C-alpha cells in the first residue's frame, strides 16, 4: 500500500509542470512616453508628434519606438 501512495505522489508531481509566463509589456500614456524621449534618441516634441500623428494616446515602449522611427524617417514635403 505504501508503494501505491508514492507512485500516486510521483504521478501528481509530474502533472504539475510549471507553465511559462507570457511577458506582458507595460502600456504607457503619450505624456509618459514624451517625458522619456531620451529612450527614443529624440526630443520630447518629436515623440508627442509621432504618437499624435498615428492616433495613439497609449503604447508600449516597443510600439512607440517603432512609431517614432517611422515618423522621423517620413519624407518631408
């Protein structure tokens, strides 16, 4: 009977495989991102203009960086 309990205990520990946590990126407001303009290598006004141009009032750092780079590389007419 003792063997059955240990076999069940081992089986239940094998079933409890830790799941990988998905990385959740923090979403910042446009004002917070503008205040952190040094992270984008540009001025505060450029970050604010890029986010406003693309209609974003909130974004992750990765998304904001892509938008700022895209905005800054646009052709000036």
